[in-house]
């Protein structure tokens, strides 16, 4: 049985990955900040699917938290075959309205943690000649709006560049770019969602199924829904200046309230 490590595993996309991978027979290392929720999740997945679910409490906004997860990923005796870098959050407010400390914490979680954990995982995977990493980004990565989108753009560029560098090693890397997903994400950030049209919402379980299929096909970028594929296709052909204005108006309509 192979082992998958999932950060931010107790809710949203991370929880959907945990459910799917456990159902497929993978042992799990579940990573989040809430020990109680981690324990409940591990027990449920073990009882339902008969897999082993290890709990690792870690805050990826801290050096100690990142180092603890990196050490687990580097453990050659208990190999991790698949890393899902899913932990993340959003800040409510426009640029300069958000405290600098909160912006730096976002960069710590979205960029530094992703860099360090991906490096720890792929180093061990390359030595074994197999493995995979999914770095959860966002379609916001392709829109010139805000520090959240900028951090996710870094995730996409880093992942695709690293995937090219590791081509032929047996290690696959993929950036996953979902749109709006019904999770706790917006509630935790204090963002209103009543103004988001129903058609823009994605189901987390279907998203994960599409992402794992794209990973198996060797893609380095996954936009896992036809609706968002069309939208991102339009983004590619829209002049950058015009796109900036559109994304600003759209962000005011569908973004944090």
C-alpha cells in the first residue's frame, strides 16, 4: 500500500483528497493544526476503509511546523509516495487594507511551505524513482488581482518549472487550479458568498477525481472543470490591461465582502 501526505486535510479540498485516497486504499499522513479534528478524521477513515491514518499536528505558518512535516516527508523508512500541498487561506480586504503580518503569513504558507515540503518530498521520491506532488493553487493565479492570486501564481510557476526539471525521474508534479469550491475557506476568511452565482461553484469530490486523473495522465497543470477551462481560455486571449479592469470589477462583485 502506498502512502499519501495531505496538508490541510481536515476540511474542504484536503478532506476530499483524504476521502478519495483512503477509498482507493492509500495509507495517509494527515496534517493540520487541530489535533482533535485530525484524530476524528483518522479514526473515521481507518474504520471505513481499513487504511492506516497517521496524524501530524503542524502549523505551516511556523518554521517548526514546516520542519516537522518536511522531516516526515524525508523519512526513507516510511516513504511518502504522494504529497498533496493543500493548506492555505485567504485574507479579507484589498491590498494595503490587510495587515502586513497577515500578508507575510500567507506567503509563508502558500509559498515557503510549498517550496520546502515539495523539495523534501521530491528529493526522497527521486531517489526511489517514483512519486507525485499536487500543489493546490487557484484560477486566481491567472488573474491580476491581489496578493492571494500572486501567491498562487508563484505556486503554478514553481510547480510547472520543477516538473520540467524532474522530467524522466519518475516524479510527477502538478499544480491544481480550482475555482470556487464549497468548503470552509470563505467562512474562515470572513468572506461573503451569497453573491457568487450557483454555476461558479464546484464540488470538492468531483474536483479531486478530476485532479487525480490529470496527475495520472502526466499533466503539470490541472483546471478541473469545463466551465473554468473555458473561462481560463478567454483569459489567455484578453489583453492584460483590459483583464486587470475586469478582474478588479469581478473581485468587487464576487470577492470578499
